[in-house]
C-alpha cells in the first residue's frame, strides 16, 4: 500500500542514488536541494524501504512530482532517461551482472520507491546515457563481430550524470556555449574515469563495458591485462568468483596500499608519515589518471580546459597537483591554488589550459533529466 500524499506548498523531485554500499536521497525543489539523507551501508529491500519511508515522512506537506533514480548501467535496454514500468524493471533484472555492485541495490530502491509512491512517475536516469553517442571508433571493441552482435559488447562509459553537470558548469565558468568547447573531464572518487567532450557530446571515455574498466579506483582495479586475468583463472589459481571479488573489492588504492585504505585522504596523510605503500598507491593512481587524460586529448582538436570533479577531484588538491605535473607537455601547469570553496579555476590567470574544479551534483542533474523527460527541456 503506498503512502498517502496531499499536494502541498510546492512540487519537488525526489532523487535516489544507490551505490554499491551506500544510499543518497535528496529532495530537489526549484533547482535547489531542500533536504538530504545518507546511509553508508548496503541496502536490502527491507532496509531500502525503511530509509525511504523515514525520509518521505519528513515531507508530507510537499507535493512530490516525480522520483528520479540513478541507473549506473542501462546497457542497450535503457540508453536515455525513461519512465520505469514493470517491463523495463523485469528486463533490467536480467542484466544485473553488467554492474553487480550497483544494479541490484538500485533496483531494490526502485522497487521500494514504487511501492511507497505508486501514483507518481519514477524516471530511470542512466549514467551511460551521456556516452550513448560515442563515435564507433571509440565505442567498438576489437573482438569478433559475432560476439559483439550477440552480447552487445561495446564501450558504454559511466559517470554520465556527473559529466553532464560538470560540462554545463564549465561552460558557464568559461563564458562559452558547451557546444563550442573541447574539454577533458576527470571524475575522481570511489569510482573514477576520464571523458573527452567535443561539441557538447562525449567522444571518448576510459570506462568500457562495465564500471571496472579504466583507471584504478578506491577498491576496483581498473584496466588489467586480459592475459593476466586468463592466467589467474587457469590451473585453479582463482575461481571466477574469487577473481571478481578481488578485482571489485580488494584492488585499486586499497590493494596498492597493502590494505591500508582506499581513501586518498588517508593515503596522503600516510605518505607524509613515510608510508611507502601509500606513496606507491598515490603514484600509480596519478600516473594512470594523467595517462588517460593525455590519451583522451587525441579525440579532441584542442584543449579548452581540464575539469576535475568527483569527491577526489573536488577536494584533494595534492592529487590534482600530482596529475597536472605530469601533463605539462599538453600545456597544463600545476594549479596556482590548492583549492576553493566554489566552482571555478584553480589555474593561474591566462593559463594556456585552464584547470577548473566543479563540485559533484548528481542529485541536481538527476532532477533536471527527470523533469526534461516528463515535461521537456526548460525554457530559457
């Protein structure tokens, strides 16, 4: 039985962002967040329903117009925002292995939200939508055609909500239309990736068929030689389940630091205290990110700016500086300032390649895409 709602002082969008072991709920009204809730733990259906019910109970006086759900991987099923119905949900349950850390909790939250709020639309906003128009040369794997056709093997790319928000903010900060810019954007956080944008669209990205590809992350390995993985599966060295667990939960910064931490804040502090494994973890991460940024520029005609976003990109100046030091060949200089409290440049005035930071606001992008799907783009 759904919760009873009475139209109140305004219409709002509830945004639901389910991570592999976290939940973020935001109530967005008029382009601003009016309330938020966080839970840093995995969500089974009962726990998800309890969290949602508690949050919604605080806002019985508001008219919630819609619910926007972040969908990490839409595969070929959901390539743009879409209103969730039973058929779409059933189809997505059949492809949870595309993103096993993210899709099951997201679908659990969707089920709970549809039960609690059955009378309003629930819009799925896939992270992959931003990259849906990748050029064939960037999207196609060098695999047998029959494999690609049978299983839809291609580069999908991720962090699209983050990139869409950062692109528009960067355009505002640079005072130029997004369609006239060539940018490299780096989303650095628990999951990390790099994206090249030209003419307002993604033309290359470091993540591929799944969110496991690309640069090392907090606990995920990023790209690894496929021959190495085959070798680990031979002669019973590792089972497929052990390999998956290791690549997704015990690798990345956590694995590089000897299990100390997957959080760059901890590793920066440990490096200052002389911890060699922490120093190695940070060096590998910065090397790989800078390498991906340099690679992404080959898909562009020029570099109008380098944009950092995500939790690490926003508030870890030591990491940003280390990455930029490796990019001097491209005209990027280390930031002139360590950080700032708002979106904007951290490079010196007149820098050949401006370096910007943009705070992550997936909840605002979720609300924007949800409303555009339901009512069309907002008028200027």
